[in-house]
C-alpha cells in the first residue's frame, strides 16, 4: 500500500467527503477515504434530518450510511484511521495516520469537518462525561425529568433543547448575547415553549459538582459581571464549532478561527489540495451545502489531475 | 393575491429552486415558487441519475418529484407560469408572469436554470422536431437502428450518445475541438465503444432534409474549412447550455454568456435578489451543487429579510 500512489485521497467521511468520493469514483479516480475520528461526521450524532432535499424525514445516521454505500458501490476504498500529518513539501503528497501508515496521493481533498467547541472554564474537564456533554442526542436519555442547562443560542443549542424536551421540562438555555442567533424556525419552536427558560447575556463561568457528577453551574452577567449559581444535573455545551484543521501544515492558510481559506470555490493555498464542507465554511454548514462543495472539490481535483497528465 | 407581499419569491423549480424553497419554508418565510416553462428543471428530461448522494440510482423525474413534495409538505406555494418581467426599481420587487399576473416580493431567488444551446445553422429551425433534437432521452426511441449524429463533446453529448446506444449502433459524434471535454468516466465509456465514431475538429454547418425530415448534415473542417455531407436520420444538438436570464433587467449583472454574476456566494448585483444553480454556475452544473447553492440563497435571503425587519 505504501508504494502505490492514490490519485485522490479524501480526508473525512461526512457529506462533503462522501460526495467527493462518489464524484471522484465516477470519474475513475479510485479515491481513498480516510474516515477520521468520527466516521460519517456530525450527522452521526443527530436523530432526524428534515432538510435533506427529497427526504422529508430521515435519520442522520441512515442518510450517512446510504451515502457511504453509494460511495462504496462506485469504487471508493475506505481506510479506518485518523490523519495526524499532511506533508505538502513532497509530491506526491504524503499523508500519515495515527497508526503510523503513510499514504502518497497526487491530490488531496480536506473534508475533516468541524467539532463542538468547549467553554474552557473550571470544572469542564473534571466533569466531562459526568454531566458535561456536547451531544444532547447521545446523552439526553440520562436526564429524564432532571434539570439541564443548554449553553448557546445558535441552531445547535436550539436543536439540543428541542431534543432534551422529550426527556425533561426543566431546561434552561444560557446564551452570551441579548438575542438568539439560531434560524427563525428553530428559535420559534423554543421561544413558544413556556417550560424552556432562556437567560440572555450570561456566560457559564464554572461548572461545579460533588466530585462524582455535575450539581450546578456558575453563570456570569455579561454587563454587571455579577455571578450566580444555578442548580443543574447536566450542562450541554452547544456554542458552535471548531474546524478540524489543527494538524495541517502552515502552508495551508487558515483564518483566525482555523477555517481553511479557499479561492475559486475549493482550492486551498496549496495547489493540488482542495477543501470541502465545514473545514472551509463557517456560514452555511448544512449537509446539502457540504455535499455540494464535496462534488465541486472532486470535479476540481479531476481537472487538476487531468492537467498534470498532459 | 396581487395585494399580498411574498417574503421570498423563487423563480424556477429545479434542484436549486426547490432546495431554496425547503430551506425558506423551514425558516417560516412561506416561499412561493414560480415553476417556469419546465417544472422540475433539466432532470425532468433525464432517465437515471447515479450521482445524487445516497441514491445509487434514481430516475431524474422521481428525484424532482420527491423534492417538490418535500417543499410542498413544509409550506411552499407553487404557481404554474413563466416569469416575463422582474422590476427591481420598486420595493417590494414586482414580478410579472406571462399570464399577466404581478406578484410583489421582499426578496427574490433566481433559479431559472439553463437550457440547451442551438447551432443557429441553416436547416436547424426547419427540421426542429423533424430530426433535430436537444433531448436524446426524449426522442431516442424514434431512432431504432437509424443513423444519428450527436453534436458536441461535453458531458451532455456523451450522455446523449450513451443513451442512443441502446437504440442504434450507427452513432457519429461531431465535435468542434481536437479532444472531448466531457469528464473522464463519460469519455471512456464512449471511446471504448467501437461502434461509436468520433469526428474531431468539425462543426455542423447545415442541416439538410427532404422537407419532411432530416436526411443529412453538412460538417465543416475547422482548419481546412472543407465541407462534406454525412447522411443521417437525426441530429442531436448537445453543445452546452444557455442560462435563462434574458428577461432580467439590466441592473442584474451578467457575464458575456448570460450567467448571473454573484458575490458572497449567492448575492447578485441587486440587493435582495439572490441567484442559485445553473443561472450563475457554468462550471459544475450538478444537481447536488445546484441544491447546495439553493440552500445558501435561502439562508442568505433569510439574513437579508431579518436585517430589513430591524
């Protein structure tokens, strides 16, 4: 394996990576997908998706399974593992996994997605998995009729609160701004629910517990800086995403938040390396927009490779 | 109807328009879709689609029907008709149909798609529908064991030739350039078929017939300008697309081919008017990329409208 050169190596297996694979495979580029830490990407951690065009309601994991099977059926090779190093100083590029294996590829599509941000406050690490979670869908079931805090005001916070609502009516949302930033539809669903309390202009400054599990959080008023403690059994942190780009070498230009800079839709600052999905998109972050950009990256990689062959 | 103002009016009902509708409807913007001359867009004229992520093989019309039902189920209103005029000098914008009805909208998403280009050579109009066609899928069945010419060298030409192959083994492709421009996978399928003849560096300069139907075409060598006649029963013109933007007012900037110029992904030169899909994309033109850009246009329109409300 080490000696063969992969035409197109795709890092990541969410909607962007798998759509890139489907298009690259259908262009006879025999792509290889390195699945990453979370095969299937963020939709694996969701329940029903209602905005994938043509599917009124489909389970996120089911949609990703269909895409994976599609990619496989047209000739994609899948490698389980996580990339720890991309070497752009040699051509073909070298990509090394945590297993130590190195692959060589003529073109790379970066589609590692993004992952939930942390608060970085006292107690967060200590109670991680003991009341602190970033995934309501994964952990909601442990909070039946219990008190929960949802931190954040965007789409993922609303989604988390909606999801938790089927387990408990003791939900408090703590949001740093004066108003929610989620899309209209999601805000409305939350705001019209009288059992959900929203505390605006506050941050969670500490997570407290009894050494075994979370018992409360300290919230701080953004204006007065006054703090108060709220009792809770769980804290769901849904304050946005961080693109998984830390391991990339410096020549791959990123903005201050770590998002890859692209030009001409999918081209990174390194020729032959393309980016698709949430690693380069802080604005739309939908499954359908990621899939669209995965397709673009594959078509751009095809053009790049066919120009190389001339 | 004339007196109510539509929050988001979407012109066109292909993957871009319908995905925009799904997203706008889920944002409680009660969108209205003007379906256009060809409801469902270009996929309606295809058979199997094999590159819609998650669907290994689905009929184009079935995929579009599913998207339409999805858009309808979340609250999209559909109006049959064709837009003949967009007035951007008044706000809300005014959009007039060929039926004479005028609608007013706060935001518009342009998603009219593109349609096949014509050769504009002698005989083309005369024999239109009498041997001259732009849709192999629609008309292929009439050419069982007959001689056909496919004009073009891109994806749609390869697709047309592949499709016609199930009816006849007397196919000649006439292409203006020295090599095909279709994607690798499609080229290979054609080039490895010994029954398909490809004539490079020639154009079709005239279409001839017996007054009732096509009997041949005249092709001209691009270098020597020498002409020759080829006998044929049909000529399928698959030389690319023209965006359906002719009816738009001058302030909506377009390039020399008529494609809408966009900045920040979906914004046209007129604030409050967005573009998605093939009207602004000459490069990728896939169902999945159009759907992705439809989603972006709806989210951008939502942001525009929520800023207006402040």
